[in-house]
C-alpha cells in the first residue's frame, strides 16, 4: 500500500572533512524590553574538524548578570529580527537549536564546546541566541555568516563524494544511496522530535526498505569514517 507524500532529508554534512572555520557574531542589542540584558563585546563561533562547535565570549564580552542565562545556536530559517525577538527557546524544533549551556561569567572570557548532533545541519545555523531559562524569554541574540562548503574548504579526497545521490526519487518503499564507492555506512532515520526510527549499518549502493515508516517528515543521516552529505528524497 502506498503511503501519502513523505519527505526524507538525507543529512550527510561534511562535518568531519571541513577545515576549522571561525565566524564573528554581531548585531546584538535586540532586547528592546530591557536594554541592560543586551550583549556587548566580541562573540565568535568556530566550526571544528572533530564534529564539534565552539562559542567563545572574548575579553570585552559583557552583559547583565543573571542566574539562569543559557547560550544557543539557532537556525532562524530566515525569520525577521522582530520574529526572533518575540520567540523563545521552546519555539524551536530540536533540529534547529544547539545548546552550549549556562553562562556563569558575565564579563570577560568564556568558552563552550559541544558536539554537533547528527540530526542537525550546522551549515544552516546563523544566530547566537541567549535565553533566560527560568522564564523562557529572550536575553539577546546576534547574527553570524553561516558556514558553507565554499568558505570552509573541503579536502580533495572528500570532495569526490559530492556525487552521492538517492534513487529512485520520488520513491515508494525502497531507496538506494548511490556512491562512487561501496563503503560501509551507518544509516539512521530521525523523526521531527529527533528520535531514531530506523538504524542500520549497510554498504552504500544497496536497497533499503523504508516501507514501515509512517507518513511524515524525517531526517536520514548516513555516516562513514570520513563524511556525510545532504539530499532531499520524496517517498509517495
């Protein structure tokens, strides 16, 4: 029996092969309700080569002291500053937010490094967001230029895997991840809540049966020892 239209996103980001890249976050000062909460000073975001991301608050960093302020990266999906200004952490799906943790030093240097969840696409994140956890309200936020494969150079070896494709597309019950190599990969499919609904270690260029999935939106992550890539697949 055919399922209704289902979109699967094959998220194979080149996290392990991207060189370290640093972005400066700016345009803070977005708390119009209490300007004392606004961030001043330098804030940088660094994409590391070991599937982690670092948030650095530099020596001139300053904001008002609060008992439960937490720092995040978010994928704003192109939302306006006014929309973000009126949002809170709970408004963002799990795949659109990365938490660094509690801010304990409100003046001067702090650094936070966390693993990048396999279910997110770090190349789409564009905001540094500070949130008052107890009340789930905005503290302040700033913007940075997203990381891309153009400004974070890939090695020549890993660039060859950009030819990975999904077929057929659209598909019914079977999909195949086609690749120039037949390497072993870990396949995981996540639902919109970030829970794994399918997991299998398999060789690329093999058919995969996804007929047991309910209609809906998923993220399919394929991970090998060297790479990840992202494609869209339609199952109807």
